[in-house]
């Protein structure tokens, strides 16, 4: 029988109270101290009138206390809304505006038009009960996406879904999961606790007996990995590429690094090979979504056994069923390209204020991503059904154009955006980051796209950039690339 969320974590903290849970420079917070902080915050939140199904917006820095107040609200059965630091004032107000209480620390200013605000430093009182009060069908978390649209979506998870989450189900961890957990002895915790993927892997670290290591200042890669003796880290593709660029110039001692999980956007195969060469078998390629958590994982061992898997994102992860289907929802055979559907017990319930029914059917979730599964069960992504450019009424997937460009050995990264065009309805515009700052043959890049996808898919412009702009989430910021297209148009008249 599933233990109600967040009981597995509370039990893990109580079982080994003297082991470190968090490390911040010279400050070490033991598991017992973290558990007491959770209990103290639970008592204080209860004293402020919060209870089952109350809504608590939380805007804090990356600290043990910021994590503890999230868990304490879950103990009470509250609906927790983490508020990320990268939101505009209007977005932050909309995210936090429906909450009964907003909790902030010294790193975050109060939010305009927010409800009653409690400062974390003022939450004190008698420790409260740590018996989880969340009801299975109540919403436990509203996790906002990174904001590829003007307003991030609020992804709702129930207490039942959180209880079934792979990272929390230690009793059902497979041998692969346990092996990965062993690599999380010292997990680098940075960025924001509002990130669903960061919370997912923080829980994995703590439940597996590891320590979350928080850098004192914004981390400088790869130096931070060496200096803090990090064994596990989450990386976006742009961040991994910057690490590889640095390692080309100056080696770093990364012998302690055992898991560098790269996710968030496609990683070209030649970059993954370079990562294996420069970093080693610590590198893992992952694929997942805020709505589902981690879905697949690719390891160096997978690639050693099946070299063709280097162009994939791996096999389905613990508790994940995966199928590729056509537009009518019919399952496609091995090797056929279609939309990726997944089924997992910890999938989201829906979007706040929106109808999620078109994405869910009989327990299955439509990812809106495109791909195929090969004979060995590896998933190969080919694009996103949402990321398209419609040229002369024909749909062209940006991901497919990006893959064609990235196959050129002179190109490290490729990104495509679409803009309105008077002649063709829309036009594709490509941006490429080159190896060692070189200059690629643009005509050869156009020819590669033409040969693979046809003349209509050839980008109207191909621009070489030093690095891709990134959003607050660390992912490539395509809205910023659209701005570059607009700047170029104004400059050229």
C-alpha cells in the first residue's frame, strides 16, 4: 500500500537523524534538524489558520528552510504553489493571487496584490504533528511550467499522484533506480525550489540517503563541481555545452561526478559523444515533462551496448509506459513516427483554469512530442507537435529542421523559430552555435535541410550566434530568438 505523501521523506529523515541533509558552505543541516524545522513550520502554519486544502504560495531562495516550509504545508494537506524567481510582476501576481497565504524569505520581496504574507523568519511556535493530512483527490502542488508562452501553465498534481511518484516510492525502486540513487551522494542544488524537476531530484537525493549541496553564490561551471565535490547534478543543454567548451580549454577534476543528467531540450549526438569523452559515463540524457516527471533515461552503458542509441533519449523510466500513436490515437508499429503517449501513476490531473481533457485519455497523457521507438526500445525524438512553422500551408516541425542543421560537424547547437511572412504565411529562421566559434558553410547547411526535408523547410535566414539566450529555467529562450529576428528585420529595413 502506498504511503501518503510526504510520509516517505519524514520517515527517511527520522531513520538517520545524524546524517547531513543539506550543506551550505560551513553550515550543515542534519536530517533530524530538517525534520524538526518541518514540524515547527507545520505548527506555525496551523496557528495561522491553514489546514487541509488551504492554498499556500511559497517564494523563497534555495535553502533548507525554503524546502522545509513546502513539506510542512504538505503535511497539513495544503495546496502548495511554488513561485519561481523568473516571473514578471504580473505573472507572479497571477500565480500567487489565489492563495490564502504567501510565504516569503529575505531573498524575495512581497508580491503586489498577493494575499496575507508571512515571512519565513517569523514562522515560529510549538512543533506540530507530522501525520500527513493530505486527501488523495486534493491538489498537492500547482507546478508552473517554465513559460514558453506568455503565461506559464499551472500543472496540478493530486496527493495521490505525489504518493505514487517514482522518486518517493522507495519500496518500488528498480535495480536501475537504486544504482542511480547511489550516484546522488552529493547533489548540487541550485536555481529555484519552484522547479518541478529540481524538487523531483532533490527528493530522490534525500530519500536515497544523499546530501543536497547548495553553493554560496551562483555556480560557475565546471569549477563548482570540482570545488564542492559534487556527485550528481541536473544540467540543461546550454549549460552542458558551456561546460564542454570550458573543458576543451582547461581540464577539470570531475572524478567524483557520477551523474550529470541532461534534459530540457534535444542534445545533438555529436555533443553527447563529446560529453562522454570529456566527462565520462556520469553523463545521462533524460526526457520528461512538468506534467509527467521523468519519462526516459539514456546511459553511457546503453550507448556502449547499442551505438545507434546515441541519437535517442533512452528507454522508459521506472513506472512509465510509452507508446507512439497516430493522429487518431492508434498505436503505431516499431520504427514509425507519431505522437508520444505515456501512462504513469504520477501524471498531472490537469491545468489550473484550463481544460486538459484533450491531453488525457483512459490514464494516458499525450505529450505533444513526436518520436519513434526502435527495435531495442529506445525513444528517438523528432520534434514537438506544438513547435511548428506553417510554410505555404504545410506544417514543418522545428525540431526536424534543428536536427538536420545539428548534423553538420561545425554546428554544436541549432534552434529554429517561425515568424509571420507575407509570401508564405510563416517563415523559418535558424540560429546556430558553432564549434570553437568557427564559421559554418551556410550554403551547406541549407543543402542539408533541403536534402532531408525538402526545399520548403530551408530556413529563410541562418544566423550564427555565440551562445543561445536562456530563460530563467535554463532552457533555450525561443522568445528571445524571435526578438533577434525582429531586430534584424528593423536593421535591414
